[in-house]
């Protein structure tokens, strides 16, 4: 009989649970990129698509041309003025929450823009639509950056930038096709299926990240920046119609 100690039997390894295996398909980071692209493309798309159908909207409402210029202008103003504020808000409450909130609000305001019964209703909801678009666009880059490792971020950011350029480029052509074959209202309704797809995918794959403890919003600074940007952009957009040195123009310059 040998004095060598007996070796314990090897532990039994349970068979792999195929039901809990990760699903096959695109890696999570690329799904995040697709979700953010779907949401972010609608911002520039709605900025450029309206200009093509503005004559149709003007004729439908029998509105003054100068008044109708506020339909595209108020959208761009609200995006530009609040995009920095939303970026700070993303640092405070998390990028996912800001992005999905903006996406949901964009879908709702698109519906109200499409069913507008007068020009004032359309201008009002275009302003709210711009607020929602600013929420999506302000945190899109941050979400994509956090989803990819440093060596892949350049490629991811390039692809994301393509979606922004595509939105700007497709707007006039798509607007013309929709206005000819359907109605100007469908330039807003087209956002609904795109937005729902982005909202469904984004709510599942975008991580709850970006929130930084101890962050707060500098309200005096935010309000000052808002007034400055709003006055400057409004002067640049409407100064030619009002007169660069008119009373309204001078007031805007003083505000900046």
C-alpha cells in the first residue's frame, strides 16, 4: 500500500447555461451609437427640412412672410441658447436621463407641430421642439465617448458626425418629396417612428453614467449666458429685417 496521499477528485463543472448566454448581434457600444445617432439626426433634420416647405405652410395659414420666418428661427434659437445648459445638466443628473427626456419631448412636440391649427401654435411648439432637440444634441457626444475605448473613439465620433451632416443634407430633399406627395404636416410626423425606435433602443442599451457628485448649476451664470446668446443670435437672424441700427437692433446689441 502506497503512502502517497490520494488526490481529491476534480470539481464538477456545471454545463454552460445557454439560456443566460449573452445575445448574439452588435456589441453594446455600437447599439449605443445607433441609438444616439437616430436621436441626434432629427435635430439638424428638422432645422433644414422646414425651410423647403415654408412656402406651403405660409400659403396654408395665409400668414405674413415675416411672421412665418419665426418658424425656423425660434427652433434654432432655442437649440443654440440652451445646449450648454443641458450639457451641464447632464453632468448633474446623468447623460442618459437628459438624452431620453429630450427624445421623448421631441416626439411629443413633433406631434403638436404637425397638428397645429394656426401659425402661433406652430411657432410655440417649434420653440419647445428646439428645447427638446437641444437636450438630445448636448449629450450625444458625451454618451458616445463614454461607450467606446480611447482607441476607437475617433472612428465612433466620425460616424456620429456623419449623422449630423446627413440630417442637414437630407432635410431639403426630404422636405420637397414630402410636400409634393403628402402634406407639410408630415415633415413633423416623420419624426415619430424614428424617435420611438431611438427611445426603445436607447432606454435598453445606454448606461446610467455621466453623473458627477457634487455638481451644481450656476444659475446667475446660466441666465447671463442665455440672455447673451439669445440676443446675439436673434440680432444675427433678424437684424437685416429690423435694421441693424434700429431701436430693436440696438437693444439686442446692448444685451450682448
